[in-house]
């Protein structure tokens, strides 16, 4: 028996995104079949056909971008019973889509994402995230970055009290050289550090890489990462959020977990969402502070 943590990211290009987010959706293996099958049914229900495939992919920056909501608010009438057929027409021939078809497609996209997150909730999915300030000082080390370490830490504490359950990490496939680097960093972390060795008792040290357009779980992690970056705000996250994403933010936040952690023999509670303002190691920060004071 195992939990799969499907991982994807948003905002890593450091362009318009307010936060860089590494997000994971944890799914128990017994719920995988239902999740993938019902997700396909939702595509047919909202679009009259498969949405994913060809040039289309289930991604937050496509389904929830500002232009989608502009289309939703177009000044034309689309009745509820017309949405599916008009949305399908827009997908079938996007270049020649008319105003009513564009509005219907926008309505279908928004309703589809709402139902996807509701499906995740019904399948007992939990969301984990490392949320990084875009101006966070970066580390100079070549080891596993703090955002990955924090994500694995939260996943480990989630698994810790689940008897006989293992955790399996599944990433969206990166460029081959980057995938090799991440595999090596994870190996060093789980095999050569005391903390990693402890956590390898619950998490399989070697990740799997998949094509996101073929893997439901990674697509949903992408949606969650996008919503967290653009819409969800924790107390110390000061950048403005897009108000039209509020309903999705509530859905994603509802899959957050409070976890009992332990460090230096002290127990305390942490969230499955970690807000990170500095990616440097403690030693790097201490050294830089000493140089400033010296």
C-alpha cells in the first residue's frame, strides 16, 4: 500500500507569477483508479470531448488565466444547456470560434477546474506546497534545495503515523540533464544525510518521472500550484491575489493538512504549506551575517 505524491511547479520562470510554488498532491493507490476515470468523465461532461490531447493540456496557466475570465464575462447570452456544445465547437475549431463559443469555453473551463478539485477532495487527496518569495536569496550549495526538502518533510510527517504505507514521488519529466541532477540530489539527501535516512524509511528515495499530459495526478498538482501562486494567501504572503480565483483557493486550502512534527525531541504542529523567504542554508545565512557585522 502506498501514497503517490504527484509534484509540479508554477512560477519557476520568474516572469509574472507572484510566487514560485512547488506543489504536490498525495493520492492513495486505492483511489488512483477512481481519480483518473472520473477525471476523464468530467472532461466529456464539460467539453463534450477529451480536453487533453493535441495542443491542449490540463494546466493552470491555460484553464485559469485572466483571459478565460474575460471570456466568461463577455456580453452575450449563453444558456446552461448550450455550454457543452459551444465549448466543444470552440475546441474543435479554435481559430474560427465566435464570441458565444469563447464564452462557453471559458464557462466550461472554470466549471471543470471546480469539479476537478471537488473530485480530489472526494478521493481524499491532500495538498503539499513550498511557496517561495520571488526575491528569496538562493543557496550556493549543490545539495537538495530547501523547497524540495520542506515538501518531502511534510510528506514524511503525513506518512509517519500511517502503518505499512510508503510514499512514492512522481515528477513531471524535466529536461534529461535536470532530471539526472534532481535524482542525484535526492539520492544524496536520502542516503547521505541523517534526516534523509530517517525519512527514507517512509519515502522511496528514487522518484519517478512521467509526461504531464499523460498523467492525471501531475496535471492536478499543476492546477494546485497555479492557484496557490496566484490566488491563495497565507498570513505573511503580501502580494495581491486574483479575486476570481478565490473559490479555487478555498478548495485547495481545504486539502491542506496540519502535521505533528518533531525536532530536537520537541513536538510541534506544522502546515503542509511552507512559506519560504530564504533558500539559503543556516550556515550560509550565519556566514553572511558574520561578514556584514565584521
